[in-house]
C-alpha cells in the first residue's frame, strides 16, 4: 500500500511540475510578443518623430 501511495505522490509532483513548466512557457511567449510589439511601436515613434527627414513620404505603410 505504501508503494502505491509513494507512486501516486511522485506522479502528482510530476504533473504539478509539468503544469508549472507549461505556465512558464506561456508567460515567456506572451512577454516576448509584448516586448516585440513595444519595440515596433518605439521604432515607429522614432521614425515619425524625426522632423529632419520625411519618412512618411517614402514609407506610406507607417501611417
């Protein structure tokens, strides 16, 4: 009986660890996407904010 309970506890720990790993992977993926979006917004703001060169004239997709 103890062997059965020990096996169950090991399986529970493995399942819990797997769930934590999945959550961590999802959080990492979400933070990566958010960081890329912030980077794009920053690049666009720098291009549009530069008054010396009219980037919109040559890059209409920046609108």
